[in-house]
């Protein structure tokens, strides 16, 4: 880690004036850390977690099955279907009974837990018309009419409607026209009704019959609203394989009443048999549901409990994946950008072989702009957010994801500026906050444990989606999932508190505090590993990683600021000799530092050899020798006031940054993760752009971009920015930083490829948990250097991250 600003200190045993590395004190009082006591250590909490895991696994066990709430609007259309035996009675009487039994207290029908006026108006008028058809429920009809009348009269203008369900502007006027033909007393001449009728005419004015009948389009979802435009023979050419019209029970019921098509009837029979006495607004929504379940479980940080279920869900999605994209249901003939982008994101995160070029080209217009079909409220915004998230997982050469990232960033920023995401309905759904957060926090520079905690705080078990009705997916947003996530977070936090106590107690009792120059950062060192690699089984890895990180910090301070060049040469040579008894020529502080170094390295080697079952001392020795030689090279540059070329600086800098030895120590200490020599070389091979080297490049460049000014102020001459400006005289700092960013971005893409490339592209079996540890540590490190040296000066954002991850529990 880069050292922060310097101060002067004089050793009692010498008149030599030396610099100390960091005047910024340790932020975490050791007594405070030791006083932490989590209430989530009781076995009852663990038992509750196991119960919840079992319940959720049962809930998720039905492949392809959707748990979706009723749609009063669609149920009313299905209730209209007359008996196929020719008698004047409904084919599905149970749906009519559902309508009679489910009117709400205010006289409306719709989703009781979520009030959206357009949903209630559409559902209520639909139910009233169904009851009138069968001359039932006179009292319910009157109450429904009163609800419609009073609420329509309250709407003064368009702004009074907070948002609209799908196709409201074409469906509701068509229902009003039907109601008027039945002499229902409704306020047909209100300004708002006239506005809706005008919008309907405008939307349908240029609609051609070819658009309706030629190829599948979103119009198929609402055929019941344009019956006078439909050719009931030709429309069968665009029927879905399951017999539906775009998975819509209402649209399919309407077509059946005009055609008597047996496939339509088969679909209606299936959906009523599935749900009993009602129908949803969409069936199936299995692909969207599977993806949302996986996305929520992973973002809540409990995915390790559901590895089998996640694999089954993504295998299911992958079986239906194709280059045109996917819709919300497996037999949906129209690809949906939001579902496709989420599918790409999750399949790539799980190393399925998916290519973005062909699939996302289908969502670009003739001008090269990304688009998504007109649909539910804020559909464009939600789809663009989904595409933005997917674009961050770009591999080298995937230009379309670069285009998507640029386009969606601009789109989402403009949507926020124009308040296009701020309505009274949407504020309840947190979309605006999600967009803000996504734009400010890239996937590559985020803290996994903090991400899980934040998502627990915004996740809503009562979250509702909008189609032609407000609907909920109970397997996607469920109170048991949220309870598990919060309880699991707090239990993991309790484990980490205990480990953090062990790390700080070890540091306090070690000989590190006897050194007059080293930064005390044991909590920050623990944060670097535990914020990403958090699973309980990796406790030993976290503890020893923290020790190595503390050692690296002190060595950084000794080489960077405290030791003289002659002393550092002696220390570097002593490490090459690798013998504790051969340190007689070192000054006293270096003898102590060498002893600490020697003991920690041998402890790590011993534990790694036990875990891996083979000799590793020679491997570690070479790694440490290279690392300290890199430090010495930089000390030599500083002493001679030499500014190297950019290439020379980066070549040495990716060694002296210290990440390689730190990461490899962690990887080899992971419980149960055995690495063959071949696999180890594919993770760590100096001079080749594999995982550890890419991490070193990224850390070096990210560090320089955000700390070069502070380093320059204290007299350090070499950074990638300064080296570029020397190599290209006349260049400004802004140009230099831009150039270094241009080196950083492709390195991030290469790292993403090395982490997420499909398994069949690997030459040797590398345990994914090892790759994941390297990737998560990179993400945390990029956060540390996001706004400066968050390690040396950790009193701002990093302090808050530590508090969020390890100190403050989630309220249950």
C-alpha cells in the first residue's frame, strides 16, 4: 500500500534524522475493538437460519413454476368466456366466483396491498363488465361503478395519475366504450377521459394490419383492446406455442371468444388449473422469475446456501437462451431487454458461455441507439439499468458492451435529472435510489459485504411489478428470504468481530508496535480480505492474510520512508540469504523487523504446506525476494533522484505494490482449495497477465491515479503520472491521468475475463473460490483507492465501510 504524508522522528540510539511513514493515527482503539459484543452468537440464531434455508429451498424447488398474485383484470376476461357446450353459462365459473368474493372494501378490485389507481380502475371496470355479462353481483356492480365514477372525477389532469399499467391508454377507453354501450352511468365526458381517448387514437393512428398480424409484437398482449382492428383468421399466425397470445390470459380469452381455437382453450385450461379460481396477468414468467430469484439471493449475500438451486435456475434459463434475447417466459416470442440483460449478467457471472454482440445488437435501432419496447411504467428506465449493470462485465474486445455502458450511463443520468424516475408510485419502489447508487458504485469497485448489507436495507418483501395489473412474485420477494439475509449477515458479522479481536490482539502483543516508523493498520488489513472473502470456513486464511498485510505495510514504510539506502541494501541481501542468524550487520530496528518478517513468513509457509500437501518454502522465498527487490529499486530511484520511464516504472511497480505475495498467501491458505502447480501458475505467473499480475497492475495504477499528488508533495518523484509527464514533455497532469486510466480500463477487462471465462477455456482446474478471492480482494482494493489513499488515511469512507461491515448489525 502507498504510504501517506511523512513526519520527522529521531531514533534514541542515533543522531540520524529519519522520516516516519504516517502521522495519521490508528483509528481503531484496541480496547474498543475488544469491547465489541454481538448478540448474534446464540445457537438459536443458527437454528433459525437452518430452518429458513430449508423453507426457502422447498419454496424454490418447483422448476418452471411461477408463484404470481391474481390479476382481477385478466380473471374477469377469463370469466367472460362462455361454456363450450353452448349453454348460457361461463366456461370457468370458478373465476366468476373469485370476482364475487374478492371485491375490496372501497368497491374496487385489484392488488389490495399496493394501491395504483390505473390498476384499480382497469380491474374494477373489467370485473363490472364480467358480472354484467352473467347478470350476477348487482350490489358489487353498483359499488364498483361508484368507485370508478368518484375516482375518475377526482383526476384533474394527467399529472394526477402517478403511473399507468401497461396499455392503459388503449385498454381503458375501449372498456369505457363497452360500458357506454350498456348504458352504465359513468363520467364519459371528463377532460381526463377525453385525454385518454385522444392518446388511444394517436397511438393507433399509424398502426397497420401488418404490424398486428405479420410478426409477433407487443400488441398481442392487449388484443382485447383493439378487437375492431384484428383479423381473427390471420391473428392465429402469430400465436405462441403454448396457445397464448404473449402469455396474456385476457388477450387469449378474447381471441378464443372470437375463434374457438382449441390451443387458446388449452392455454386457458392450463392456467386456471394451475391457479385454481383466478389467473395472473402473465403466464409463464418463469425466465424472469428464475433470474430475479438468483439476483436477489446473490445481492443479499446468501447465495452460498443455495448453490444447487442457483445452478438449476441458471441451467433452466440457459436452455432457453438464444441470440435474439429472451422474454419473461420460456415461450414468449418477443425478447425483452430487461430480462435479457439480467440473464446475460447472471449467466456471465456464473461462467456460462454467452456472447453479448449478437444478443444486444437486437436492441439497437437504425441509428445505433439502444431501445426497449414500450411497456410497463418506467420499463425503459428499468431496462437501461439492467443493461448498465450487464455492461460492466465486459471482456476485452466486446465493444458493444462499451457502447451499452456509455449509452445507459447518459440515459440514466438524464432520467434522474428530468425526474423521470420520481413518481409517488416509484418512490416506494426505490428505483431512483438504485440508479443513483449504480452510477456511483461500479461492480469492480465495490465492497461485497457492504453491498449485501445495503441490499438488505432496500430489498422489499412486498415489492410489486407492473404489467396490465400490479403483481407480485412471492418466490422473488419474500419475507423469509429477507429474514434469512439479515440474520445471516449478523451472524457472519459476529464471526468477523471475533476474528477482528484476534487480529488486533495479536498485533498489539506483537513486536510491531516497537518499530518507530510503521503504520498500525490491523483493522484495515483485516477489512481488505474479510469484506470480500467472508465465508466462515476461511477464518485461517483471513487471519494469516491480515498478518501478511500488516507485515507488508511495515516493510512499505521502512523502504519508502525510514531506512537509508545502505541499510535497505543490507536488509534486502539478508532476505536473499534467508537465515535469521545472518543479520548481525543490520541496525537494531532492522534486526527486529527481520525477525518479525522471518517468523510470519515461516508461519504462513507452514500452514500453506499443511493445506496444500506439498513443499512451498522455495516458492514463497522467491516471491518475497522479488517483492523486496522491487522496493529497493524504488528506494534507489528516490535516493538518486531518478525518474524512470513509464514502462520501467510499471514493470517494477507491479512487483513493489506487494499484492502478489499477499494474494498468493491467501489463496494457498483457503481451506479445502487445493491448487496443483499448473493451476497455481495460471493464477500467478510473474510477467504474464494472469489473475495476480492483473490485480497488481490495477492496484498500482489505481493507487497512482489517486495518490500521486500527495506523494509528489512529500518529495517522491516516481509515479506513473510523473513518469508519463517526464516521458512526454509538455503533457498536463490531466492528460497523464487520462492516459493511465486508459491503461487501467483494459486491465480491468482482462481481469474480468480471467475471472469469469467459461470453464471449458481453462487449461487446468483452478478452484473457483481461489479466483473469487483474488477478484473480491481487487474490488475492495479499488474502493480503497477510489478517492485517494483510503488505507493510509482511512478516517473517511473506509472507516464507514468497516463500521458497516464489522460493527453495526442489521436491525431484524
